[in-house]
């Protein structure tokens, strides 16, 4: 049985072990930071207009982040949780890839949901408006593309890490 010399590892293998050491991990970290900032901004009067009309959930929340995106307490909490997940998954290449791809798929589902249930629809519990729907579509596409193209199969993403 032979053991590999740690100095023989490629840069990609060494980068994978560093926090946000690869491109896909950096993308996860950036998305995590952005989601945290957006989640916090949703709780700041001035950045969020009609702040006094913010509901916990539902289409009745009239608060608008940056005067455009309809938000609620639940909506802001979801952004904060997405942010924490992005920071946590930036620890590994596979975790980052999965965060981006699965997160993108979730945003695609939310976009489709918003197409049918946005506005004053009783099932609109998030809440969502037209601006949210467009943003969710963009997030879905960008997250999935980054997850796929920043971690191609040949880059060692799908092989288990070897311990020495």
C-alpha cells in the first residue's frame, strides 16, 4: 500500500480543502453573502418601504424592499437561511455545487409558483410580486449555470476525496 505525498496533489485538490478555495465555492460564498445582506435589508426601514405594513407572511404584506420587491418577515427569514446555507456550503466543492444547483431548482419552482399565485391570490403566502418573479427566474438560471459550469465532471468534483 502506497500513500500519496501531499506535495503531489494538484492545486485543485489543495484548493478544495480551503474555505471558498475553488470557483464554485467562491460563487456559493458570494450568493450566501448577498442573501444575508438582502435578508437583513428587508428588516431595515428606509431600505424597505411601507415597513409598518410588513406582515409575517402572505400577500397582505405591503412592505417593499428597495421599493420594488414585496417582502414579509417569512420572506426575509428565508433569505437569511439561504445566506447561512451558502456560507456553510462554501466549505466544500461538492456542497457548493449542490447548493447552487438545488437552490437554483428551488428558485425555479418558486418562479413557477409565482406565475400562478402572485399578487392577491390567497395561496400567495411568501409574498410575491412581478419583480420577485423575474428575480427568481434570473436567480434560478444563474445559480444552476454556475453550479454546473464552475464544477465540471472532469475537475474531480464527483470523485471522493482521498485521505493521506
